[in-house]
């Protein structure tokens, strides 16, 4: 009877530990969502993960968004040229200051190459947004 109890406790502990390892922070989820949207060439969805500076007027915001779209298209083309993404490895987020965090990641492409980078995010009311 006692060994069943210990086995149950051990099983519960392992289950909690394994689940904790699979959880992604909100910032990591934002990075994953952005990269998946870019890889899928879904520019409009990718833009939802980008922080638009509040101080821009309408014209400046349009120009800023246009530059971001060009960048997204360029990265999408690069991903496609490498056969797509085989795996995305996200590192833990590192807090910089206040609401700013950095998430490092590694992309492993289907052609066997890889690329490591990091992205800065800022906490907003609707979640973390990538900031440039």
C-alpha cells in the first residue's frame, strides 16, 4: 500500500516536471507566433506581433509598417530558400529592464543549416510585442 502511494507521488512529480518544461512564457509564445507567421509568409499575422511606436503619426506609422513588411518578406524568402524551418529552439527569456525582455532562439532549417538570433520584446496590455 505504501509503495503505491510513493509510486503515485513520484508519477505526479514527474508529470508536473515534464509539463513545466514544456510551458513557454508569454514572450516565447510571441516569438514562436511571429516566426511561424513569417515562415508561412503571413505578413498581416506577423505584424500583430510587432510593437508599433505610439509616438508615430499616421504617415510615419504607415512608412514604419511598410519597412517592417519588406523585412518580413525578405526573411520569409530566406526561410523558403533553405527549405523551410525544421525546428525552432527557444531559450529562456532574459529580463533587460522593466517591461523589456530578450528571447534568444535557434532556427534549424530543412537544408541542414541553422541560424541563431535574439529578439527584444516589450510588455504591452495585449501581450508581448517585438520591438526594434
